[in-house]
């Protein structure tokens, strides 16, 4: 349970013998609303926790508990060296068969029956099935196509094209059906040519091998493990502390939102002075706060609480973990402060975290793409990447140990010329 006076601490304790922890305990959360909020923040689904939650729902007094590791105590007293030698049937991470993580919102499971008129909330589908690119579908420019399974595909109309980013929001076993039905919708009802971008290898194989599309990759999903990321330098940490900058996780209230919006407008104005920028999503930090976590660097200055940096995490599907949705350092912020806030955010979660899509070093052809066409595209990509400095974000992300996982751009073999591929670059420009 969090300490009300300082949310960064919990009301808990540990007991050690010879440097080894033998007991841990603390006060438990006894209020149902607080417990569910804490579970959502930690990415723990209610599915499978119903019995424990029902006990809290019926009413529980303030209480605590502790767990004594008797096997560890025996190991230490007898110098057995390994706790497995102190128990008859030991357990470790490989003792039980793995099972897929539970969906955060089982009520919108697309493998279950849904009424045809039921509108499944996009935010919950992203938390169940989404990766970084899907979070952009919350922007106003995206239209949503809904499948009878409850799955969703987001797209943007641009000239003669329907631009799609990210995998369909549905169970992976439904990809082929949903993709085929959506392509038919775009071609027959919208009379547009679909271009599908930033998709996984699974979707690329469906589009390339089963539908006969051309595919290529010049982009990658840049992922890091929240528990083993490279931390900000101690120099940056010490500088922030010396200058009185407080780095913490917050729950935005109206006052903070208004102050942050002023800083964001200053940031946008500074950005516009640098010419065209390449991005996928708008800066809208307050959308879908249920599935967001906010980290900030602030300092009391001239009677005001000045915001130096803001980092927002977005909850993705359990297998994808979290996304660093926005990492903004505002005008006048101390050098290195954004690295400190990003590092604090990564350290607050466990498992996979993505910074979103970034560029690869070169373009690689995939299905049905080769010869002169592939060489021309590779040269064009190199020129565009250099002129727009597309590698700048990747360099920042590499500071935290981010590694690339290839994602693909796919388009029909007929209906998209080489020159039409300029539309893809336009799609990402301000």
C-alpha cells in the first residue's frame, strides 16, 4: 500500500539474515477502488483475480500481513547454498507451463460473440491487442472500420489511397479473415487503394504471400525491457537533484493539464521553426487517461511550478507491454533532463516497452519486390532519410538500449507506382 504522505514509498518492510531476505510484509490495499486503480497501473487484469476482488468488494478493514520464507532460513542456517536444497518440491519460473497473459478487458475479447450493433471501445481493444502504431488511431484523422468479430482497423483517406498503420485490433488467429474483409471493403466500397504500414511479420506474410502484395521494410519497432534498460547517467541525475528539479509520477489534475498545455504550445512553436517534421500521431497526452501513466520533471520557480519535461506511457497488449508515447523536453529545460524522466518511467514498469516505430539503416525488399524497382526504392529511401534526419529519434532511443524489430510496409502489386510511394512520406509529415 502506498504511503499517503509520499506516493513513492510503500508501507512495507523486509527482514534479512546474512544478507538474504527471509521475510517481507506490509499493509495491504483494503479499498476496492484503490485496488483496481493500482492493478490497472501495474497492468494486472481482473480476469483470474475475481475471488480476491470480491472479498475486498464485500468490505475489508485496514490490514497487513507478512510471509516468512522458512526454506530460505533453513538454507542459511545449514549453509545449503541453494534454496532448492531446502525444500522437497521446489518451484522456479520453469516449474509450471507458460500460459498466455490474460486480457486486461476480457469483455471485449474478439473471439467471443458480440452483438452486431455493439460498439467495442477502441481504447480497450488497444489495451487487449494493440502495439504502438495502434495508439495513433485515437487521433481525429483516423476513421475506424469495424468487423463483425468486434475487431477494428484504423485508416486515413489520402488522395486515391487508404493509409493503414499497425496490425488489426483482434486476436491473432483472426488476422487473415479481418484483413481480407477490410481489403475488400476498401477496394469495393471506398474505391481506394490500400497501403498498409508498420505491420508485424505475421501480417506481412498474410498480405505478401496470401494476397500477393509487395512488401518491404525500412522501419523497426524500437523495444527495450523495462527491467533491464540502460539508465540515465549519474551525472544527469545529480544535476537534476542539484538544481532542485523533482522527477516523479503524477496523476494529472486540471491545474497540471493547463500548465502542461502552455509548455506544449511553446514546444510546438519551437518545433515549427525547424521546418517539416516526421511523426505518426498528434500530441494529445490527456486522451484515454485510464491506460496512461504520466512522469514529469518540475521545479518551483518564481512562485510557479515550472514543467521541464513530460513523459507519457501508453498501455499496450500484454505481450507488447507499454509504449513511450510522448517524451517531451520543453524550452529552457536543463541538459539531460529528458533522459532522467524517460529512465524513471522505464524503471516504473516491467517487461517490454516500445518507443514506437523508427527508421532502419537501409531499405530491405520483402515479398514480390526485387530488381530495378528495389534498387530505386533503396536509393530514394536513403535520400529521404538523410534529408529529413530520420535517424535522430533512433539515436536517442539507443541510449536506453532499445533494439529494433522489423516492421513492414505493404501495398498491392497493381495500383501503386514507385512515384506514388511519395504519399507514404507525406502521410508522416506535419
